[in-house]
C-alpha cells in the first residue's frame, strides 16, 4: 500500500493539494462528502498525520445523531475532523462561490477542497498512477466516483491503451466532469452498473461480494469495488467466451486467450489492469 490510512487514489488526489495548503500557510482543510465518503476519511487521516485541522461538510443533517454508528464518520471524528452537518438542499450549493465564502467566514483561511478531492491538483497527482511498467496493459479499468482519478489515469495513459470507467453514481454529469480534465479521448464509461446509485446493493451483489472474498480472499469495498469487480468479472466471462471464435477467425491468433485482473489470481496474464486490485 502507498500509505496505511491515506491509500491509493486518495493519496494521489490529496498529495499536491496538501502540499499547496502547507506551502501557502492555510490554517486548515475544508472539504465535502457523504455519510460513507472515503475522501472524508482520507482527508481526516491526512490532517491528523500532518497536524492540519480539517473540516468535513457532511450531506444530511440527520446524520448528526448517527456518528457513533457510522464507521466513516466515527473514524473521521476520531482523527480530529470537525464535522459540519448540512441539509441536502444546502449541500447542493457546495460549488456556489457565495456559499463557499459563507463557509470561509466561519473557517477563516481554510483551504477548500471539492467533494471527492477532485480539482486540477488532484488530477496532477492521479496522472502519476500509471508507470512505465503499466505500458504493457491494453485495457485499464477504473471505478469512478467524482471522476478525478480516471481523468488522471486517462492523461497518464498511452493513446494505444483503452481506459474504461465504471461509475458508482447514476447520471450523465460524470462524463461532463471528466471532460473538464481529461486531455485524451481513449476512454469510455460503462454506465449501466451503478445498481441505483452509490452504495446501493441487492442480494445478487451481496452474494457476489461474499463469493469473491471466499474464492480469492480479497474483500471488496461496498461503495465502489464490489460493483466494479462484478462488472469486470462479467466482462471477463464475455471476453473469454468470445476467445475461441476470435481465435478461429484469426487463424489461431488468440487475441483474448488470457485476461488478468492485476494482483489477483482470477486469471494468469497481463492484458487488463484493474485499479480495484492494483496496489499503488
């Protein structure tokens, strides 16, 4: 792991933002998130480690009485983050300059970090995810929340690689948000697998998550990874089912003979990379 508590893409997205906040002598970090926001937890942990005060503006006033029963909010609070609960209607103003100025009147000289941590500095950090070692992959798959991580991955990829994103949220706004930062066009979103929205589940997904853990000893995050891996696993089966036909059509050239999710034992090759399982 890149860091024990600020791990994976959250580390990348926070890296240059925290560096800027420290260099410019901001008094703290203020950011936004929902009840189960990994970004909120990561920001709280980073603030505790760097001794920077943090504020989390949390969607849903009703959650103020549920902190102790909510693992994400409980953890953020234990790291010293001040939790500011607002109504859903107020939360929708999270990008409104007037509302942000209102917050700054209370939290003076705080560095404002958008929901999910996605901004230009976050994209810069995520552009460092792919390395020279990853250039052998043809297809790169990435779970999508606010779109910052995949935008950085797109920018850091080769034009010959295909980037596929799997949004955990429903709504076409995600594509528009990615387009604000992506500098290449070698990507697409698979938008049919959000299962109703972030952290929404059904018995089929729960069974898949349990079977995956039992088979591969890899626990999946209920917000992104288990939906994402369910999609990838389905894609593998489709691709593998096509392999014999493609092999015959191309006179033995086995285009999709072996597919792998990197750092798992699902299959044994190196044609597809998944950021759900890659440790970076």
